[in-house]
C-alpha cells in the first residue's frame, strides 16, 4: 500500500473543516484541520491530530490551550488562509471565548485546555478539556475527496 492510496482512502471520509488556534506570548497562530472528533461527554473531551512538521505543534505544547473553530460554508477562504494555500498574507481578526482566540462566523467555537497528548507515528493527538462553547446557526463547510463542498439535505426515505 503506498501513501497515495492511504490518503485517497482517508479522503473518502467526508468531514467538516476546522481552524485550530492557539496563542503564545500574545501571538495567535491558526491551522486548518479536519482531524477532529468528540471523545467524551463526561468530562467533555475532544481530540485533534497535529502533524510533526506543523508549526502549531510546539505552540500548543507550550500554551496548553487551543480552540476548534468549525467553519461555515462561506468560510472557504479562511480554510485556505490557515492551510497556507493563499500566496498573499491576509489579516485575520480574532474574537475571544473564555479568553482564547476564536474566529467569528464559525458554526461552532470550542475552547479547550490540553488534558493529555499522545505521539502516534508522525502526528500528536491532543486531548482537549472543553472549557466553553459558542454556536452559530449556519451551514457548515464540508471537505471530501480533496475538495470543499456544501451539505445537501436528502429527502426522507418513504417505505
Ligand atoms: P503555517 O503553515 O505557517 O500556517 C498556516 C497558514 O496560516 C500560514 O499561511 C499563515 O500565514 C496562516 N496564519 C497562521 N496564523 C495566522 C494569523 N494569526 N493571522 C493570519 N494568518 C495566519 N494538518 C494537520 O496536522 N492535521 C490536520 O488535521 C489537518 N487537516 C487539514 C484539513 C484540510 C482541509 C487542509 C486543507 C489541510 C489540513 N492540514 C492538517 C494541513 C495543514 O493545514 C497545513 O499543513 C498547514 O499549513 C500547517 O500549518 P502550520 O502550523 O505549519 O503553520
């Protein structure tokens, strides 16, 4: 099995798109990520997976905090900015949730404190204890097979 086949298979799992943010000495850093899921309801825990080459890795290790911003359908440009896919630098303004940097307009903002980290292969899994949440009534951005998409509601099945 080669890397491309593995990537293609994982790309068949449709996900939302998030921007993970953290802050070290007043400097905010963001990174686009879709490796995010809920882990536990009691206590409320989530997990993110960060590649060993990502600059945000050491920043989260240092700050011990992060936020997960689940992007709305009209926030594709933010996803591209924080994935390093835009050539020109764009200024982004952040709001605060529980004192942590978040993106306005996100479908959900989830503020976390790192409760554990596990190195697995070339990624580090951060378990985040959720300290606050803010929700917006908007449609999410979707990522599937390497492309951005939007949700389509299926008609209910009639039997
Ligand atoms: P950089 O590449 O330096 O930063 C990313 C970009 O964000 C840069 O262009 C930078 O200018 C910009 N930026 C950062 N902070 C700010 C700020 N405060 N204001 C304005 N711009 C800022 N990688 C993973 O490790 N895990 C994943 O789950 C994951 N999922 C992904 C899902 C999708 C849909 C995509 C497109 C990419 C995903 N990636 C994931 C890859 C990851 O987003 C890129 O490799 C990213 O460039 C790595 O970021 P970095 O921390 O190394 O920092």
